[in-house]
C-alpha cells in the first residue's frame, strides 16, 4: 500500500501527511505472524501502527474457521483491529489527546478482546508452566499525530507501545527511536542486536501487561516509521536501518518504487516476518529526496562504510585464519610422514616373548630333572665297570690253598 497526496496546504499553510506506504512480508504465505500495518491520515491527523505476533511464546496452534492458526497470528490481528477502532474514536480534530488515559484504554480494550477470543477458541489448558509461554501474545508500536494548530508546522506525536516493535522519526539530522524496547535485559539498540533478550512486556490474554506512553513535539517536515523487529533486527547496526530507508528513498522514482525497494532490502537480510508503516509529513517525494540527501551521504561516509569495511576485514581475517589452520594440519601431517619411519624403526623387529613366572618354574624343574638323569647315567656306568670281565692278558685273581 502506498499513497501520494498534494504537498500544498490550504491558504499557504504547512502541508500535512503527503507520502505514505506500508507492507507486511510473511515468511510463510498466509501464516505470517505480523498483521497488516495501520496507516491513516487527514489534514491535521495521522495514525501509524504495527503488530508482531510472538511466535515463540504464542506458538500454540488453534483450530479456526480459516484453518489452523497460531496464537501469535491471531493476537496481532485482534490487537490491530481493536487499536485502530479505539484510536479513530479517540484521535479527533480540535481535541488534545490525553495520552496516559488513551494508553490505559488501549490496554483494557485489547486485553478484553484477546481474552474473549481465547474463550471462544475453547482450547484445553496446557500442562506446561513457563514464564515464556503466553496465550495470544503480540507486540505493538503506535504513532498518533495531531497538529497543534490548523495549518501550522508543529505536531504532537503520541507514542504507544508494548514489546520490541519500534517507532521512529527521521529528521534531516538523523533517525530517532521513539520507543524503548521492553526486554528482560534492557540495553541500547546496538547491544540489543547482539544479545537476544526475552521480551518482558507484551500484550496477551493470560498475563498482565501495560501500554507505554511518550509524547514528543515535532517540527515538519519529517518522516515517521513504525516497524516490527523483522525490519531492523537482522541488520549490522541501527545506522544500517536508517541507511536502507534513505538509500531506497534517494533512488526511488515513485512512492511505490520506494516501498518496493525497502521491501527487497529487508527481505534480503531478515529471518522473520516484517511489517512497516511509513508516512512523510510536510514534504512530497522530491522534497524528501532533497531534504535527506546530505544525511544519506553522511551516514555512508561516517558510519556504515567504516562498519562495512571492518566487517570485510574480519571476514578476510577469519578466512586467512581458517586457511592457516588447514595448512597447519596439512604441513604437520607431511612432516610426520617424514619423521615416522625412523620413529617406528623397531616396530617391525621380531622379539621372543619374555618367559612368565610359570615358564621360569618349568625351566628350573626341567634342568633339575636333567641333572638327576645325568647322575643316574654316571652311576650306571660305574656299576657296569665293576662287573666287567677282564680282558685277555690282563691281571687275574689266584686262590691260595694249603
């Protein structure tokens, strides 16, 4: 979805919303857990929002009239419909939205709708008990805009959120994150890319949650963006997300072309469903391109190019290290092949086995028996010599008689 409106205000007034687009990229067709974004505007009002069903916590599958659907799929769409309806009732011209009251209203309305739908599903209660499991869980990021005075350039931006979907404002000086990620281990945006912390606060049917609120004042022209984490969570840095949006803007021949380029850039890196709503206030497409051209160049020169150069250097170093490790294995094997024949020289020599203790005993007994046998033979020889007849001519014995 994309729209272009006349950038000119009435009677020389500052123009309101002029350019907008939104998309929902599901990894699995018809089963994406992000809902379609909200994108509404008028001369003095604007409303943007995204909702990301939490597939890990809400992975339970329910039977519906449309077939099997995960709790995450159902939750994001229920929350979207409720929030759009309630915000269109609350966000009216000539009335300053009371943000804290609106946040409480959204919390009550969404939780009641989720609980009602869960009861309709008549799902059996799970025997599993875990802080990570939730019934119909979803995140939310909403921007509600009110012009402070008719035809003026100042806008009140009401920010509502739960979870880790984000809202941004892009100004000529840079992108500003308007929401704060609800994480169990909160940190800054760069650290959150590197550490996969658990979402600590999300809309659901069976757990308590709150809707965060913040109000900021903005001076047109500017660009507003709401995005689920599939849009920014797989890029190397927050600077790369800003660069992606602005590079696609600078090369776009139309709003539809800008939207398509952003979708292709996100799809090329993301590992998740991705939804975005974007709206420019106070400038048409050509004016936006001129307005953000210096920032796009600054980003590339001072931030993303140095990071990308370092990334490529690390990749080269890792490849060289892997090659060196393989050379180490190969060369060591070759050197061992040269060394091995001498090292194993005596492995082929035949050696007689060492006699065991029993063999030693047997050997001693055999020797003793041989000694006895030799002695017997000697005695037999001696006895034979005593009885042997004298040889002829030899001495004889004479008997003497009286």
